[in-house]
């Protein structure tokens, strides 16, 4: 199983033990908002709280050094769902860093060219 797929499965299932193993001890998360850098313990806390529910998770590219993933994120606080693109770096078979970019999705969002 790929590193991204293992991460997604652990997140979906709330498997904190697996997440702890998948994230490198030096893990850094650079989210697209807030201008902060979060660490491994921050991501584990988000997973424990159920702060984000992912949908349509897919791995766009992955090799032994980097990965690119896309998903729709729904937030427990009721904020607007987002289409999220993630860039990940790997070290020692674990996720070393993750950086995201996102587009808010309004309730009436429609794909261009569809009715």
C-alpha cells in the first residue's frame, strides 16, 4: 500500500496508532491558511477530534520521495467545504511534510459547462 493510501485509510478509520507510525517524528504541516506550521502532535489531535472528514480521496502521484493528493474536506465546525490539493515529502518511508492549497466549494457549486 502506498504511503498516501495508508495515511488516508488511517485518517478515515480514526486509527491514531497507524497515523503515529505513518507521520515522521519531524513532520511539519503547512496549511493553506493561518500562516502557521503544525507538527505531528497537532495532526494527531485533529484526527482524534474528528475535525475534518475527507471525501473522494485520491493519489495523483507518488514515488519514494514525494506525493500529490486531492480530496474534498468537510469541517466539523461547519465552515465551507474545500477541494484540497496536498504536496507531501517522504523520509524513511514516512510522511515528513505536507503542504496544502485549497478552493472553497459553495453549496451551489457547479462544474463549468454543466447545467
